[in-house]
């Protein structure tokens, strides 16, 4: 059985995809060839589709996907998560007398909840609800939408939040890890927004 590896580059300039089978290039293309946008930096959807089509395979046939990452573009997001976590850990030390090293926010929150014996069925939906609430708060200022519409949006998201929490409880670590790739792609897209509300 052949080993297929898909390489992707995006969000800097000239986004592209390349498919390798057993160490030999099968297909490669720049996204601009399909979109007709010179130096197109968007995610190379069409180039990926072309490479897979040329090899006659689907995504499920890939052994792995390599993504070229320019670390400086995601560093701010990582730094922000670390700073949020450090601030949270400081409060946990100073107020709750919890001996906790500085960690990124999601890990620090999970550790603090475990230390306080707070049920994960309460912590996970509360964390996700808070995350969505923060994004909606930004939307009320940036889009702008009104406070009432923002609250309606949050209410409409509540069933989705609970469904997401239930689905997370049924997955293993490999499924959770697969979400990191999309998270990084989204973060890199954020780096190019004209109005950047957060530190990132």
C-alpha cells in the first residue's frame, strides 16, 4: 500500500499544495493557478483538490498532512494564551492557596477544577460558554451588533455548546488532537484581519 503525504503552505504568500507518494512528487500546484489571484495566500482548497484528484485518492487515503507554519504569526496567540493562564494561576495561588505553576489557560483551569473537585460536566460547558461569550462581546463592538442581538446569539448557541460538550466526552485523544490543526489555521487567518481586537 502506498504512503501518501500532503504538504500545504498558506497564509503568507503563494499558498500551495504538494502530494508525495512513497517519496515521489505526484502532484503540486499553487492556489493562484485556480483562483487567478496573483500571490493568493488563502488556504489552498483548490490546489489540494487538484493534487488528490491527480492521484485518484481521497483525504482518507493520506498517511499524514504537513503544514508549513511561520511561527511568528502564531506566537502572539500562544503568548496570549500563556499570559491569560499565568494571570489565572496567580489568582489561584493568591486567593485559593493552590500551588500551581504558570500554565496555559485551558490546562490551568482544568487543573484548578480538578483540585477543587468540580465536576467536568460543569467545567467544560462553562468554559465553552465563556469562550463563546467573549467572542460575542467582541462582535458587539466590531461588527457591531447590539447587546440584545448578542445575547440572543449566545442563547441560540447554548444547545450547540451542550452538543459539543457531549461529543467531546465520547472522543479519544487522537480526535481531540486533530482539532489543533484547524485551530492554528484559524489563528493564522486572524493575523491578517484589518481590525485586530485582541493582542493577537
